[in-house]
């Protein structure tokens, strides 16, 4: 049984697509995750703040402010925090090369793991043809996506009352819709090609909200997912091994509810019986 205040120690942690400033952001679960991990390096791989949504209407609850404060506190405590902006927080790209409260802003960065392997860390929107060449369509897609997330929230409320676990409607649609699958495949191949061109062993990105780790023609493609649907993070262990953690599935509904209340430091659940 895990200790109630167990802290998971990692060499590096990568998170992206938090979308602070939107109702779909799972800020409470992210706060819960941050409370239970320690690391030497924290990479914020884009779309941490959703500037697109904030321009159309202000939404900023206390939990979103708490996420920002937690990250800044980590930087003050000596954690190396690197912020690689995405398309939703693209205004931050104007400040690449500068520091904010100990947080370094960079357009992209090469991360060297403990085992010597090198990874290109980039948000990934530059490999999305819709974002680059049809921004109006990207805004329309963003509105449609937020509508699906609203439905997803209502659906999971009902599932929780009936005793079922978390289920992502948008992730299900991505798997079922042929065009979405083709877009994801094209995106993954394009990002892997860029890593190959840069002469690195792999690439770590976000943007498409689909956590994944697989090899593409000799390049390790890793997507750290998001904190809107799956609530995933990529972690590097002390030996350089990479692992995707799906925090929403590692935590029970009761623990998630307590985290949302921000009342106590919630205990980690017992591992399931083999």
C-alpha cells in the first residue's frame, strides 16, 4: 500500500495543453499531480494558458491561479522550469530567451536524458497545416472542441453518479473519425521528420491532445497529452526511461473530488489487486 503522502521523484516532467482560462481545464487534478511529484526539470510544452479563449471572455477561477503559483514556487525552490509556448499562448513567444520568475521561455529546446539520448522538445503547432495556413478554421475547430468538452463534463457527471469511471468523449471521437486519425498520423510523421532533421533521438511534443509513445522510422515520438481530457504527463525516471502517466486513471473519484475541494493533500489509492 502506498504511503498517504508518497512523493514520486523524477528527473524531468513534461506537461502541455493545460488550457488555463477555459472551463475544460482540469486544474484541480493538475494541482493534485504537482503535490505528489518532485523533479529537477519541468517542461511546459505549450498551451499552458489559453489566450484564444481569454480574448473572447474572461474565466480565471482560483484553481487556475493556484497552478501558476505552484509552478512559480517550484522555480523558486530550484526546479529548472522551461516554457515552450504553443499556438494558444503564442504571445509568450515574443519573450523567448527571457526569464519570468525563474521560468525560462524558449521556442524549442533539446533535452538530454540521463541515458544520453537527446530529444527535441516543441509544442508542435508549426506542423499543423490548419493552424499555419487556415487560422479561421483552427478557431472554428477550437469552438467545436470546447463544445464537445462541455458535453464530456456533463456525461462524466452522470457516469460518476452511476459509479462508472472517467471516460473521454473527445478521445473516443478521435479514434472513430477517419479524418482525425489521418490528421494525427500526418502530424506524428511530420514531427518525427523534424527530429530526424535535427539529428536527435526523438521528439517530445503536445498540441493534439493525444498521449502517445512509439517509434517512427528510428525516431522516438512522444506526445505528453493534455490536462483537459486525459490528464497525462510524461516523466523521465532517473535512468532516462520515459513513461506516460495518466493521472485521472491513477486517482479514484473520491480522491479527485477531494482534490477539487482543495481541502487536504489526498492520499494515493491502493494499487489494484493482480
